[in-house]
C-alpha cells in the first residue's frame, strides 16, 4: 500500500488544477474508489461539476496508475483528459 500525506495530496491537486484551469471541461469524474477523493478536490479547485458518470470532454481522475487496465475502460470518451495521482 502506498501512503501519501494530505499535504502532498493537496499539492498534487493544486498542480493538476493549474494544468486544467484553462480547459473547458464538462466536469470531473473520479474512478471509484480511489479516484473519488481526487475528483471531489479537483471539482472544488476548478469550480466545475463532479460527475456521477464520465462524459465526453471531462477530466477523469484516479489514484494510482499500475497496469493501465482500469484507465483502459475510460479511453473512449472523446476530448477527455486524464489525471492520476500516483
């Protein structure tokens, strides 16, 4: 298990928000379970909607990129962006 501090989490969210602040996004979707905290934080920083399901042109977030199998399921959302914490 990988543990990060809340301070490090907040810093990563702030950096991600800077990367996406000028993009027009339909909202933020967090891949359950690990991406949910990340998506909530990003939606607050970016002041955009937290999505219950992913849409085209949204930001899709997850906590860990390991094998890539989880994100593979979300690759067909046109113009979407992806952010992974670790």
